[in-house]
């Protein structure tokens, strides 16, 4: 977590002797399109280039109304397109005394640092775990989110993140309680993916699969509220924890109709229907909540999970089973054959204990399986 790589290049905490730093060359007066992608395990980045502003033109591949900023907050899994003009506001050598502390080679009017933390004499931006401002992420192609005219989120579509002890599954090596968002932490069977059992009824799924049946009519809107409580407290078997989580939904772009740093209350639900941000990864604020909506236009079993790697590994995930009957009809034998072949290959490999790196132990899988 302490190393930052740009295009695979970097050094531990930026100070390792002989470590390389990412460099790229701009021609003054030329505009460049940068694609910024956060592929980290557990780090939100604030991206900036000394003495330059950038025009943000897309978020998660969705074109947005352009806006100008001198730094950009990029959550885990998020992607931004920005345009930068190589026309600096000031030159590095005007502040060479400070810059020399980072290496003499940058004491040049042509060299500018890419930064992820504020620097003395440069710019001062917050390192608070956050997203880009809601109002800045308006899609260029306008859209309107329908349904839910009463602005109510039923309990069955309200989910609180937290940790809990899970019985009946192997415990992790560190013995920590597992993260969860659905009824319990997710724990999947590699040999039996959900897509092979679409004939099951709503109540017959193993609880550890955390299947959320969602049989809304085609093209209607489904609303979900996801909550990070403001205090540690027990809600049933779950210890709800005030923590931020980058939430990712597979299979859809969703409408971010509300994102709040205030504690959850139905009385402060304030849904934005007219051209809300459209994306697939959003930060659930610590102590706050998000409300997302997606159109039921893509039948299947779609994972919703935290994009912090060990939170997902621990079980902070659920499966939204969208229009199950239509999904079952679409999954013809020909389409399922590659899945079945993959499961067969896995079972054959797994049945040979000498393939397992810890074949003398009784537990092979101790994470969620995603």
C-alpha cells in the first residue's frame, strides 16, 4: 500500500535508491488526452501535475459536461478522461530551492512533478477520502431516471455495511470478522457458479451466496440504498462500521441519484432524477449513504461489491439476480457449455491435493471466492 506505480513504474515511497520514476514528454502548446485509471488495492489517489490544470471530459467512460480542475480524486476502480494543455502557469525553476530536495534533475523549466499529495509552494488540496463533486459529473448526453415516485427505499433494498462472524465456513488466517453488505458475508463455491443454477427458487439459494432476487419488469428502475453508519453498533449479528467503501456494480452503469455524508435517514432522501451522474463505481462515504438506480435491462447474476481488494475477499459483496426467468432462457446449453467445462477442469485440478500449495492443510479456500 505504500508504493505508488504509474504505468508500472515507481519506487517504494519514492525514496528507494536506484528506483525509477515515471516520466513522459509533452510538447509545449499541445493538448493531450490522459486516461487515468485507479487499479490499486486500497488507495484513493488525488492526481495533479504541477502548474497545470486539466479539463475532465469523462467519468467511468461516460462523457460528461467538461469542467476544469487542478487536481482529480480517483477512487479504486474509477476511470477518468482528462485533457491537459502543455502550457504551464509558471516554471519549475522559479521555486527551484524547494524542488531540488526531490532531485537535481528536475531543476529545469521543462520538468513538472505528477503528485498525489499536496506540496509546499504548489497547491493545497484535501486528502479526505471522497469522490469528485456530485454536481461536476453531469453526463453530456442527458438522461432521466424514472420510477419510485414516492422517493421511498424499502427495507429489502437497503443494505448496511459492516463486519460479522460467519459460522459454517472456513475462517481466515487472521481470524478477523468478515466484511458484509448483504444478509451475511459472501462465500462462493468455485465448482457451482450461480449461472448454473438459475432453476432455483428465491428461497433455495445457499445464504452464503447472498443472492438478491430482483425480478422487476423489463426496463423499469431498481433503487438500492447502501449505508455506512455513523457509529459502531450491533444490528442483529452485524457490527456496522463507519467506513468508506468504493462500491462497484457489474453488468450496468447506474444512476447515482444521491450521495450523502449525513447519517442515513429516510427523512433526508433527496433523489436527483434529472441527469444524475452515470457511472459504475462510486464512493460510499464514511458515516453516510448512497442511493443508486439501474434499469432492469440486462438479465443475469450481477455482482455488487466493495473495490477494496481484501474487503471483497472478506465477503463485502452480494449478487443481484436480475430477471431470473429471462436470464435462464438466455443461458442456452451452448452458452453454458464453456462454464460447465471450466468447472469440470477446476474440479479435476482441485481433486488432486498435490496441486494445492498447502496440501497438508485441511482448508483451501478461506475468502469469498470473488
